């Protein structure tokens, strides 16, 4: 029997400074009826840094936020670890993350992921989304193309079933404001 799943992952909300990160507690997915499922998410937050070795060769490293002084402009990598511990495939699984207020969206690793610029009301590719801005002093409202600064949420809708016992990683990047 195939089941449909939906999930909202909660990542650590990043405050201005210092940023505190690390492993989130496992989150339980729910079926559309609201019953618990065997699909879980764990989240990890890391700070990306570029270091140079003695020969000047650049190397990208990922560090726990607690291990570095996080400053505006730092790249933050959010990774969600998805695990289906059931004996049944998870069909229609969705995971979504709000963008922390202190972080501006940069990119998502999976080309099939979607974003929202209106707090999860509408979803799509960033290039296809529009933002309505209020006109100034009686001028009409203006619609413009959405940018990375407008992204409020990231969502993954798994087109294929997550096999029993399968583990997957999904991720997105942002920059500290």
C-alpha cells in the first residue's frame, strides 16, 4: 500500500549574532490525515569558509556555527537528511523550510526544488515568481520579478517514492544579512 506524506522541517532560526546551529532533533513526517509516519528529517546548519593551503590553493570547508565567529556575508549551508524507516515506499513526500530572518536565500542544490516569496502561499521556480510592491504616495502598485532577497521558504516535492529504508540529503544555501 502506498502512502502520501507531507512534512515541514524546522531548522534552527538564526538570530543576528552569534548564530547558533547544529543538529536539529528528528522531526516526524505526517500523512495527509495527520497520522505520524516513518519518514523523518534531521537538519544541519554549517558555515562555509574558503581556506588556502601553503601553496595558495583554495579549499572549501564547512564548520559548525558554534566553532566560528559568524559575520554578515558568511554563506550558510542548510542540509536536511531524509530517512524512510518504514517497510513501505513514501509517495508524495514534501519537505519545506522557512528562510531564517537573518539569512538571505542564495540557491538550492536540487533543480526540482521550489521556493515561495509569500510565506508559502505560492510556490515555483524563482524565475517564474512575481512580487507585488506598494506604490509610493498614491502611485499604483508595481509587480516585479522576484529575487533571492524575496524568498521566504524552500520546498522539495519528491516526484518519486522514497524507497523503504532509503536515505536522501537535500540542501540550500543562504548568506548572513
